[in-house]
């Protein structure tokens, strides 16, 4: 991996049961509530798998928009559909087996910018490329009294 360019920190606090509140590092960003589906949680908010799927779909949409705008394209809108399959690994643990994303930019008649972007726009998506490559996650548990 390369040198660190920037970093950010989040705070996650349990609300009750499996419901958690995420506080972002910027005051302008509202808190995000997350919960697990039943039978663990109450399904009161999206779970981490759905947040990851949303992050992948949003990042790809933004990367396509960036590339199109840099190449003279002016999409009226971009819609992404994200399909996630959950699987069980050899130890019977749930895992995200795959994420399929379909991007639907509304371009009008001119597709020249899209043709330029198709081979490269995914490379600019921080989240998707990080997930594809796998990334190290270090975990510490520090009990509080």
C-alpha cells in the first residue's frame, strides 16, 4: 500500500439491542442509525451489509459522473441498482458473496463520453476498488470499566 494521504475517524455507540448510532467526523453530517434484521435486531435501520452495498453503488455512480463530466458528458441523472447475495462460508458464517451493480446514466443521444469512460471509471472508485482488493482490518478490544 502507498503512503497515507488522509484519514478520518467515526464513533459508533450502541443505542439498544443491535441498534447502533454512527457519529461522523464532520458536524454537518447527520448521525446514521444501523440495526440488524430480526431475529437479532428490530430491522429499524439498514445493517452493515446494506451500508456497504450502498457505498459501492454510490461510489461507482460518483466515479462515472466524474469521468463523464471530465470528458464532456452531461448526464441528466444516474441511477444505480445494487444486488447483493449473502452466502455461508465453510464455517457456516454469513458473508457477502457478491455485489452486482447496474448503472443507468441518462445521457440523451451523445454517448461519446460514455465510450471513453467505460474502460476506466471504475478505477477511480475508492470503495469498490478497495473491496475488490481486500483491505487489512485490524481489531482491538479494550474493555471499559
